[in-house]
């Protein structure tokens, strides 16, 4: 069982930056590939990016590529989402997710692949 808690959300002006964190419980964090998703009001959940359990492989949606960076610190059981050049359309609740995998470099970019989910943290970008 893995429990995930997101933090770091808030209100920021367009063009600004935020760093989100996803803290995981348990001793098996390094055995899980991780992902970030977001959901805006009235919209479906959207894939943002993901990272392999080793941290060596990442993959991003086209809408955030070049602006967002995912990293992880397995010693701290934490994944991060560095968000730069934020746009109004990035406003959403951001959720992290985890899935156990035996493959060190595999990542997962679909919602249905993930087993564990956090509650989310609100990010609001003002114009």
C-alpha cells in the first residue's frame, strides 16, 4: 500500500513558477513508477508527465513539454514537478499517482495504468 500526499500548490501569476511535491509513504517508493495528472473544473483528468522508478526516464505531454520538469528523490520518497512559464490554462488540481513495476526504466502515461492516487493540490495561474 502506498499513500501519496501532494503539496506546493498555490496562486501564481502567468509566467511564474511553482514546484509541487508528492510525498509517498512506505519503503517501496523506489519500486514504483510515478506520474502527474491534472484536472480543471468541468474537464477530464489530463496526463501531465511521468517518471520511471529509477528517475532515469521521463515523458511529458505536449502541452507542458519544455516548461515542466519531473524529478524524484528515492531516498526521500518524494517526487517533484517543477513548473515554469506558467500559463492561465495550467490552472487545475494536480494529482500524483504511483504504480508498482519491475522495470527500472518503464514509465506510464495513461491514467488507467496507475494504482495509487493522491488527493491533489490546487494550482491557480492568474493573468
